[in-house]
C-alpha cells in the first residue's frame, strides 16, 4: 500500500471543526482561540451546534458535515470536536474518495478511531490521534505542543518511564491503532486494519476489566496480535470491575494475552483519555526501543 502523508499546515490555512459523534456540551471557545493562535483560520460545521438525542445532529447531517469538509479543497485539516459514540453509524455514508487526491489531516481520538482506521485501510492516509477541541482546555502544554508539531511538520519523539510488565526490545513499523473498543468494533469490516508488522497502539476508557480481556482475545483469535512489530499501551482509565473482582489489572490482562509472542511491549505511553494525551501520527513509521529503565520512540 502506498502511504499518503497530507501536506503539513502553514499559517493562514483553513481548518474545520465538525462533530461526527456525540453532541457538544458548550461552545469550543478555547480550542478555536488556540488554533487561531497558531495562525489558522477556523471554519465551523453545522454539527457544532446541532443536537439529535445524544448525537451532534442526526446521522444524515453528521455524514454530510464531514463529507462537506472532505470535498472542500480549501480545508487543510479536519478536527473531530469530540468523540463519544456515533462515528460508526455514518462511516459508510460518507464519500471519502476526494481525500485521496486532496489529502488532509484528520484529527481526533476515542470514537474517532473509526475514521483513523478507515482512511488508512482504504486509502493509506496518515492521520493524527490527539487532543480534540472538547479536551483542549484540560490538555497539558506538552500534549498540545505535540499536536502543533504533528500538524506543522516539526519533529518530536516520546520518552517515558518503564513499567514492570514491559517486554524489552527494539522494533520498527508503521504505527496504527486507537481505542481498543473501536478496533474490535471495526474488525472484519472495510475499515479494519492490517496488523502484520505494524506497531500497534491501544487505549480505552470506562470499560469493565472483563471486557478488556474479551476484546484483546477477540483480536488475538482473529490473528491480529501474532505478527505485530511491537505493542504500545496508553491510558486505560476510569475502569470498572464487577462485584466478584476480575483479578487482574488492565496491564496484566493485556500482557497475558500477548505473553507468548516475542515483540517489544511497553506500557505508560502518554496517550489516550488523559490530560497528557500526546499526538500520535498513524500511518507513519516509528522506531520503538523498550529498555530496562525507559522507553523511547521516534518517527522516521
């Protein structure tokens, strides 16, 4: 597959904000101010103020809003304003073909994993897993700076402390992944990923421990974890347990599922549903070094 890297942003570029999933709780004033401080012109979609049950407008409106910005050649990046739930309801109703010729960055995380996997599996298009307008007010300065650098083509890397369950080693591969629940949800569809020789990133929020176990084993049974180049685990936050405890932490569950393989595994990557949600460039080749005291990763 040919990998497509969208053009990096420059001052004066137009970027769009749209809501393909859950409706917004309030205006995205802070996010708009930040993007404008980077020299960008912000265009707001109809979904930014729309409401239909829990969604940012009905499925037809949300699909049309996203498609509008995909087709608009003056828009150089599309920010999903928030996640929640709903992107999978519209993914097959959106015409993504124009993005192949006039490529542009898609930014978001959580439910937006559906967009990340779809544009990469179908078009080979790189995209950015990072802070969204709804999370920008609570984001760390470091996470927002990695987002800016990713969008404007500046170099950045990751360096974080080791965890006891890490499996040491070095790997090189294209970075893919996202929210574990959504990776399981798109499995077997046109939006599914080819995991072989990739470095996989996973994160999740609000899940029961037993369901993390089930989703990991679902991916394993589908053959998706066997031939990875490496595994990077981000935040698994706000987790729940049953009255009868599951008996393992999320990290222990994940390692137990992949313990028979020999690729490097690292935990504690600063990405996911956390304030320090540092940007990841999906579809870009990453060098990963999991060492005894720390883990480092950089793009090539």
